[in-house]
C-alpha cells in the first residue's frame, strides 16, 4: 500500500531516525553519516521532502559501528497542489546504511560509511485523474544491487587518504525529461560519472565531494577532512512535470566518512 505524503515524509522515515540524533540535537565532532534516501523539492512555492530514510550517524568520538535498515519502502510524495500536480513514488527493498570508526589509536583513525539497496524503483510523474490516460513518467529509475561506500584514513599530523566506491548490478534511467531515451549502467561507476545532463536535469553516478587539505572543494567551515559519496545524485532545475516547475535534489545511497 502506498501512503501519500504532503510536506515532510513521515511513517517509515520516522522509524529510521528514531535512535540517532540529527540537526541541532546531534553530537558535535567528526561523525560519519549514511542515508539510504533523501529527496527535497520546491514546486509552486511549496517545499517538500521525502526522507531521510535509513539514516544513521556515528558518535562524536571513540569507536562505533552502527547500522540501520528498512526491509521494504513504499511511499509517494505530492510535490505541488495543482490539478495534475507532480508526484514522486519510491519503491525499495533491502535498504541498509552503516557507519563505523576505529576510534583514535596510535595517532590514526579509520572511518567508513556504507549504503546498499537490493532493489530501487523511482518514478517522477504528473498526477492522474480518473478518466484520463495514465501519463508516461517524467523520470523513471530502476536498479538492483546498488552499493556505495566511503573510507577515510587519517594519520594525525601526517596525511589523510580517502576512497569512495559505487557499484550497481543493473540500472536503467528513462523518461520524458531525457527526451524519452533510455540509459543504462552496470558494474562500478567512476567518480562523478555524469550519466545525463541538460539545462533542467543532471544525473550523476558516484557523485563525490571531498574536504581537507589539498582538496579544491574544501569547505572552510568543515570540522575536518571528509569524503561524501552518493550512489545516484539527481538535480532538477525548473523541470516541467504535470504543468508545474520542479526544482529539487534527490540523493540515493549517500555516505559520508569523516
């Protein structure tokens, strides 16, 4: 059964967050974070979110190994209250997230973040009313065995090394926003693989950003070195779906090691 959500997604997302503090209540310090799915949108002046789902955060210090999982996810988010308002539907199985840290020993620390999906189906579409033909999807993504992982190895006072990996058993992407073409990928994805790019839609596989000494995208406010990897990263910029313009960001399998 699919539950309709207006605004921030509830239900299964709340279960995923029940045991791990986020935002202002989170502990301060270098913490690895893993999130199975999160999508944020603005359409017709309304801000909506589906997620974060299967989200887990590490401790501020010391050794830890935490995980979170959702066996099945079935949710639909209404993005705008229009006659044929766009919707985002998510179907997933075997969504898991894990973070770990060795703690500091002998002036070194190893932190990791991991995500995995057995299957994923994502459908961005215009709304439907009885008596009308079901419209073709604006964006349809289907994948199996999606895995993302990050590792950060810090030797204090010396150097930091990082690694981000993404692999998929099978991934297909299609829809009207791609000009009705179908794209596919299988196996490992190189960092920042641009699967599709247009003025209104960009899809990355293995989207990576790093912070720390020597990294060009370092955030001066960051607590320390880190690596952020999303298995699938989707940016929408005023894409027209169901007669409404949609701007948003969808992250599938995001893992941050720091």
